[in-house]
C-alpha cells in the first residue's frame, strides 16, 4: 500500500522461493526491451521498442526481443516462479511494444506488393490475444495484409468480414479450452456456407491431434 515494494516483486520472490535480489529491476540504463516485457514495465517497454526501431526492423524486434521475453515469462509461470499478475503485466508490456511496431509499419505506408490478406481473431468467449498479436505482426512484417478483429469475436462476424474483405485465409486464436469448441463451430459454419479458404488454427490449447480429429472432419 505504501508503494515501497514496486509491483510486489519482493513479495512474489519470497513465495517463489527466490531471493528478492533476483527479482530486483536492473538500473534504468541497463534495462533491455526483453527485461521490460518480462517485468511488465509497460511505459519502459514502449520507449525501448521505439528506440530499438532506430537500428532494427519490426520483425527483428518481434523475433529477437518480444518472443524470447514472453517465452521466459511462460517458462517461469510453469516453474512456479512467476504468477498470474506477472503474466498479465508482461502481456500489457508486450501490447505496448505491439502498438509501437504497428505505428512504425503504418508510418512506412505499408509495402507495394502484398502476399495475401488474412483475418485474425480470438474466438468468441476468449479474451486472450498475445499469440494472435504476435502472428499478426510477424505476418505484417512479411508483407501480408492483416485484418485483426480483436477478441471475443462471434463466428458470424468473422465469416461476414471474410466475405466482405475477400480474404485469402481465416486465422482463429484461443487460449482457454472452450475456445476449441468455438473453433469447431466456426469450421462447421465455413463448411455449411461453402467456404473454401484455408483455416489457420492456433493457441495454447490447440494441437495437431485436436485439429485432425475435431476440425478437419468438419471442414473440407
């Protein structure tokens, strides 16, 4: 309450069986973009991303800084040395980086030749979007046009937009287990409505087995 333990890091470190020194933030001049994301420092992450873009391109930022940092947070969570608040703060810091990257891409006016147009959306019932955002940014950096519909997107919105925008691929994302059923529902609707577009499935709970057993049989 007094603000002496910034973001409760010493408290978390104590119950993660680590010394508070391990969790101590690096000095400002030593802070890297990866550190800022891992520690959930949203403002610092945005500033460091903008500075990094002076010497690196957007794809390098994602592949060399953002993805490794998020992987580290995930690993720490699996080991029990990071907890839900750290995941959420890292996600917010990553979102700040995404905004900087998107602004940089937009400022360049895009690229003259597009490889294709994709919809990406987190399915209805799911609010998680970090994986979707990473895929979208990486594809943008590789000359694909991305229509990001956001989170909690109903099936009818996804398919309606796909037709109106004449997209080449539909990408569905989800983190929680119920999202798998929603993806099956979208696949069934695509089949019923006569879609022939490739369907891209991704998310923490998805797998080759689930796609083969539940998705593939419902969408030809």
